[in-house]
C-alpha cells in the first residue's frame, strides 16, 4: 500500500479526540527536551500562535490543538517524503503550505450517538495515521508516535466490546 498524507479533517479528528476526551486519561505525553524527560500537557484552550497578546513565547510544558495538529501533519509529511525520496519542488512547496496554513477545526462529535462510537473511530483513525506516518526510522521516538499511541490505548481501554471496532475511518473527512 502506498503512503499518503492524511487530510486536515483526519488530523482534526485525532486532535479533537485528545482535546475533548477523558481529561483524566489523556492529559499529555512524556517526551524529551534537551536530553531531559518532561511531561507536555495538551491544553485545548492554548493557542499561542493565534493569541497576539502572548508574551514571552511558547510554554514548553503545554501544547495547543494547532501545534499538536501541525506536529501530527508534519510527521505524516516526513513519512511520505522518506518513503518517496523523489519529491519534486512543487510537492514540497504544497506540503510546506499545508503545514503553514494548518489551523485546528474541532470535529463535531455530537453526531456520534452510539456508545463508544467516538472511541472506535479514534482507534481506526489513529491506526491509519500510524500506518501512513510510520515510514521514518525514528517513528517510535517521535512525539507524533506518543500522541498516536495515547489515542489508541485510551480508546481501547474505554471500549468494553471488541466488536465495536468494526468501523470505517481510514480516511476521515467531514
């Protein structure tokens, strides 16, 4: 199967799951910064690039939905470029513009009325993302990997019935 870059709707679904899910379970990830482990918290209300009033730059212990979505999208792009090393200048420009223009748009999950439906869609969406974004040698060491596995493990814990995993979310679009 060929690798492709997921659309922003798909990325937004993953971020929405993390931002609106069980806040006791999905608080953030352990990562490294300058050789030291640290905990980075997902703050659904943190938009440092959109808030012109912020002073002192980005908080290294928080990540907002825009940054998280861009981080996921960037790893997906890295993966595709790693797999297909012959990308032309137009393709790289297109990917760069997609990353620069990315702004998180929450997915309206209120339509998902079946118990566990959001969890099952999140698992399949994250598995598809992992398949597409995992072509780089350092995939298991990336923050994108940590966030993705956080989605899968959190949603799996919440699902009591494995039959609920029968859903089609390999390429989510609104």
